[in-house]
């Protein structure tokens, strides 16, 4: 996932499964400008996952299907 941050900031990444349970939680440091975030779902079973990134200057919500 790629996004732009207007300033250096930290964000929280939450990965939730189909039932809404948090299966991964990380705090990431975002630099001013474009940033790339990699989420590894390798050990997770196939299904629908929601990615939520929240910070002072970030808010993203994505749905990902792992086959």
C-alpha cells in the first residue's frame, strides 16, 4: 500500500479478519512525502481482511481478499 503523508508522523496499522478480530497490530513511522507499507498475510488463512491505518494525519480503510 502506498500513501502520502504531509509530515513525519506515527500511525497504527490494524489488520482485522472477517469476524472483526484484530489479527495484527503495528505502530509505523511515516516520513513526510510518499510512504510504502507492506502487510504480510502469509501465515493467515484465506479470506477477507480489513486494513485500517490511523494517525493524526492519516486514515485509510482497505479490504483485501487473500486467496
